[in-house]
C-alpha cells in the first residue's frame, strides 16, 4: 500500500500544481485534495473533497480516507477570489487549529508538512543581516499574514509535542514569485508605478514557484540518507535583490513616500486591489529581510534551481514590458547614482 496524502488549499494554483505532482509519485496510492471551493484547474485524478478546514468535519475526512501524510498549503495572505481579512485570518489560524486537532486524533497520520513564511521574522531596523531558523525576531509581526504565520507555527509546535510519533516539517518560504504567482507581493509588482519608502532600498529574497513544489515533494519523503525530513527550514533562492533593482528590471518608475506616510501607502495599495498589504508588508519594503539557507541545503538536502535574481527575471518576463525600457531606466538610475556623494541617505544600502 502506498501513501495516502491529504493536501489543503488546492483551489490555489500552487496547491493544484503540488497535487498533480504528488499524483505522479509512485510511492503515493491516493491524494485527497481539500478546499472550500472546487478548483478551476485540473487535479490530475486526485479525489477532491469540498470541506472547510475551519470546521470539525475535517477530522472525518482524515479518518474516512486513512490519511497518513498531510500537506497544509492553506496558510496564505489571500483566499481565492476577494475575501475579507477576517476570513483569511480565520482560515489561517482557526483552520490550522482544527486541522491539527484532527491530525492529533487520527492514528494513521505519520507526517505533517506545513507551508509557512519567512515573514515570521518580521522586518525591523535592527534586524541581523541574515536570519537563521533559531533566531527570534527583533519585533514580532503586529498584523497581517505575518502574524497569522507566527500563530500557526506556535500551534504546530504544540502539535509536535503532543504527537512525537509524527514527523513535522515547517517550510518557511521567502516571497514566492514566478509566471503564475498570485501573492500580495506579485500584486504590488503588478502596479504601474511602485510606491517605495523614501531613503530606503531594502534587500529582498525570492523563491521560484517551481522550487516551492520541488521542496514540498522532498519534505514529503519519509527519510533522506537515513535521516527523517523533519524540522524548520528557511527556503529561498541564492542571493538578494534591492527593491530599486526590481523596479529597473520591471521597467517601472518608483514614487518615494516619506516614512510617516506608510499607512497611506498601505491604504492606497489595498484600494488598488493588493489585498494583504498590511503594516508588516510595508515594513518589508522599508527594512527588507534576508534568511540563511544552510539547513535547507545540508539537512533537508535541497538546492533551488533558481536564484533570487533568476526567479525575479522569470516573473518579470511573464508580466511583459513596463512603462519604461529597463535598459534605459537602468542607465539613467546609474548615472544619477554616480552623482550622489558617498554616505547618502541612511538605509539606501540596508
């Protein structure tokens, strides 16, 4: 008998891609795909169950199908369609609580993989240059998806203590981009003009959606070289990009906004349809965030195919040309930078 894998959040394109990939795994017998609404994409023959993980009925789904592996993909900054922030938070936090409670009662469950985010580290002016998995944030996220993820990880740690027989992997993904990315940051980069925080040019990391699927498949395995794939891992492509570099590669102008006006920036972005541009997202565009991926490579045994720069380039190509020719924009910015004396505004290289 092969594995019986349950995947949540399959109505999103990333969840659908994972389901189709898992279905091709010879070690997997069945895949149970769960979401509150039927996906618009194919699931490769997986069995779709329309269920809300916020409700106790998810326990019946686990029991009826004798699920042994759970992949929790339903932790995100948005829901399919236009949903309120309250609905998103309930799905992230209450949904995770219900799912973990169901897993705790299900004797067949032996592996849990949770999609998390590097947003749990927050973004603050005194952050370390690089975060490792063991480092606490300088300031806990105060809202939005980042705060949801902190709560989710807390519940996952509690579950791991109560069910030590279950191998638990938490994957903290950097900002996910790619041709089909539907994340809040992808929505930000889709704006015709990019608002930025005056005097700051944050360092950003990205992970390609193809690498996300690959590393999730790796985490599903029972073991690698005799070592169980469990623990918490930062997942990101090599290297970093400055926000100014991303704008140039998109061929889009930026509009610097004074730091006290960040609340207005967030309101403007939400009005434009960027659904999860909370205060924490603005802090990311102010202070940036970079994580160490040593454990990803050495313990999990995963090497991304795409660097941060390659990930962004693939994303940019899928969005078409911006308002300004990237080459000419880069030349103009470089000429302007040459005129700025050394030791310019604080944060430009942060």
